[in-house]
C-alpha cells in the first residue's frame, strides 16, 4: 500500500504542476482469452477482464490499469499505476514513464520474494510513412517481480495501417536479468497480430511466442472499448 501511495503522490504532483486547462480523462474496458505479458501467460492460460482510467494534460499523463491474474499462488489481481510524459523531438515521439506493478492480495512467501515491483520505461516511435510506424522500448527495474534483482527489457516494434480501421503489428523483445541464478534464463519473445476497429470496439487477434524451452506459444483474442 505504501508503494501504491508513492506512485499516486508522484502522479498527483505531475498533475498539480501543469494545471487543468487541457486536461482530459478516459477509461477503457477489455476482455481477452489470455492475459499475455512479454510472451508469458499471466492467467495460466485463462481469460481476463481488464480496465483502465487515464488522465492527460498536453504531454503529461497518469493512470491506473487492472486485470485478474493466476500464478498458482494467492493473488488474483494485478493493479498497475503509472505516470509519464510524451515529448516530441523532430520526427520522434517519446513516451517516458514510471510504472508500479502491484498485487494487492499476493502471497509473496509462496514465490520466494515480493511480487510488487517498479519499472522505468522509455519508448520511442516514428512514422516512416502515413501507414508505417516503427518503434522501440527499453524497460529497467532495480528489483523485478519476485525480488530476483535487476532486469532489463528491450523491444523493437512496428505497425502498418491497412486502412483507418484495420492494421497489423508486430514486436520482438528480450527480457534479461542481472542475477540469472534467481530469475532463471533470459528469454526472447515476439508477437504478431491484426487489429480491427468496428462499431466503437477494437478487436485484436495475436500470436505470441518465446524461446523458453517447453513453453507453449499463445494465440489470444481481445475485445476492447473506450468508455
């Protein structure tokens, strides 16, 4: 709870510092056949219901996102709180954020370490044409999920808009750890999917995979809507 309050105070400070002249709020709800994070199921192959609430003012934003999870231990909910900025330099759009991943009813002892953790993310994207966008993301955590030590995630991604309502996108990333004895092996992950906007809903069909030995590939289908 102290960590949640810390992120909330940071978000509040950012909000207070920029005023409310251009402030906007938004919310969303989604359903997915499998909650997949960096190639791994967070729901043991089961479905998830997710929702978000966001505040933005020019290039500053803050928000919260929640989902059910299933790790085989106590803890059935993930609550993420985040704050960030989205500056632009020339043709490059940036997204610099701090994210707190919290598991309010999680059982830390069962997994060997605290489940809650923080991660700083740096994302960049650039339009190569009216249809084609490329991007990259770098994530750093000083103490990753389960207290396994420092982690680094880096990713390349791209999207191609076939029309205003239809697009394809893909990403390839690598999750690494400073102390592999605790965290296990580093892994590569990739995904490819197609998204369709229709009647106020967004539909996404996506294939996920990793190079983890014995891990299954995942195909999930998601439906989301802005509220």
